C-alpha cells in the first residue's frame, strides 16, 4: 500500500497525458465511419442526403483545423458541439441509417458539400443570430451553416 501511495503523484501526472489515447476514449469502440454515420443521422434530422453531406463536411472542416481534435470521433465527441448522445443513442430508423451510411462513405472518400465551404458551425434552421462574426453560407437538412469571421 505504501509503495502504491508513492506512485500516486506519477499516476496523477500521467492520466491527463494519456487521456488523448484511444484506450481512454469513451468512443474508442466506434470506427470513424460509425461516428460519421451517427452525426449525420442525428444532426441532419434524418432528412436529406444534402443535409447529411453538409454535416459531414463540417466535421471534415473541423478535422482539418488544428484547433479541433485529430480524429473524426473526437471531433464529434467534443462536449457541447453536437447533439447530446450523438455517439451513444440508439438509431432506430433503418432507412435513415442506410442513407447516412451511404453519405458517410462518400464523405470519407473525399466528397464535400460545396455550399458549406469552410464552415465549421451550424445550428437549427429558422434561427438567425445578429452577431457580426457569423456569416451564413447554407441552409440544408434543417440546419443553418455558418462561418465565423
């Protein structure tokens, strides 16, 4: 017990360093494809292929930005960025899951929604915020996509 207590400071230093490792990730069991399917399914309101493609494009735009995590699942799993439970809630609509899988495969193969451009943000369609740093570029799949200036 005493030897374990001597190691405690070193363990406490290592935990944050290891937190980025996949073995400590709450979504380590999901593949990038599964994460992409789930974000498209939940964030585009199971609507259209266009809406799903736009959501996938935002994820990939974030992945390319050094300010965001370095994996698809980590980008999607960031706290308060995407729908609550996006990586764990059950997906029940089989046709929407199939559509999301098809679009996820296209995004992972390099397809992007040209209207999204460099946008890394979106919110529910019908809302507009008057902030000077928001530039709206597209409405698709029940969402408004915008770039921050």
